[in-house]
C-alpha cells in the first residue's frame, strides 16, 4: 500500500469528506450555503424543479452540483441548456470559476468558452436553446436547464433522451413566466418531481428595503412573478386561467351517435 505523509493524508481526508458532502465543496470554493441551498446541494432526487426569486443563487447552487458531479462521479457528462447560448455560457463560467478556485481539482485537458474536459474524463458542455443543436448529445449524467419556464416544449423533448441510458439527474431552474409551458405544467401537476421554492422575503441576502423598492418599481403583478414565485396570467388574457379551468368538466355521459 502507498504511504502518505501527514499533508497528503489531510488532503485525501478533505477530498473524501467533500465527496460525501457537497456543502464542504461549496465552502472550499468560498461560499457558505444557506439551509435551502444546502438541501439542494445534497438532494438525491433525480428530477428537481427549482422555482425561486431573482438573485437567490439557483445557478450558483446548481453550478456547485455540476462541479461535484464532475469530480466525484467521473467520468461525468454535464449538459447545460437555456433559452440562449449566452445564458448557458454564464452558467458554464460559474462552474469554471469554482473549478479554478478549488484546491486539488483535476487539470483540464480541453477548454473553451462553452465547454471543458477534465483529466478525470468528465465533460461540461453548454448549449443554446435550439432543438436542432441539442439532438447530437447523449449519455448525460446531469442536465441543468436554466430559465426553464422560457424553454419551449420541443427543446425539452430533445433534452430528455440524453438521460435515457444513464439514469442521470435533471435540474430545471427558473423564475415563473406565466401560466404556460412545460415548467408550469410540471410544477402544477407533474409527478415524481422534487420541488424547491424560495421567495424574495425568504432569501437572507435580499433586504426588505430592496424588495419594497422593487414592488414599487415593478408593480404588484410583475413583483409577484419575479420575487414571490407566482405564475401570472399574461396581461393580454381575457379570462384568468382559474376561471377557464373551473368552467371545464369531464363529468358527462359519453355521446353516442344514433342511426337515423
């Protein structure tokens, strides 16, 4: 068996502890997660919906989840998807920054502005919100979809098969964008999803004074969407979604045509 000096033993012990507890990884990257962030970092759920206020830190937290996957589930395949390439690239930059900060992280064999491959075989790829450009990827162990409420249904259909052979995990994070689209349906009626939500008033990093300024500037409807995680009908809607759903019924006898 190899013999390690005291410094090497400390390093190995710290690395082993980080593998078991992603919160330690976050702290070694210079962050101290709040309780909800810590819960998200340590969840074992395969399918997670994150419906949170602006500036809560959902992309930061899932970026740390991606880095942990790269280090301790190697060779991992991480796919980042959002409505546009710049948005996906921003999430990639967060992960790259954490990797640079982390002592003892494996070296990169390949790097670009949108992807990276580490010496342990793990890969991170950021993709634009185009159904055509995502179909060529498979074998993902983790998919993170940012601004998921603004991702069209056809892009979701192209992304989901990436996880078919890996039993990988899927994190969808967003602020609401109206009562429409796949995220709203999954949040309202979907099964087998873990749901995480944090409103502005519950975020310890956002002051009550700032929230009052935002409420005054945005108005109550926009504020409730951006900071209270509410799904709001579009201003052009003639009838509220609740009224339409209340008017619908399937409690009737089936219609059977009779011969003349």
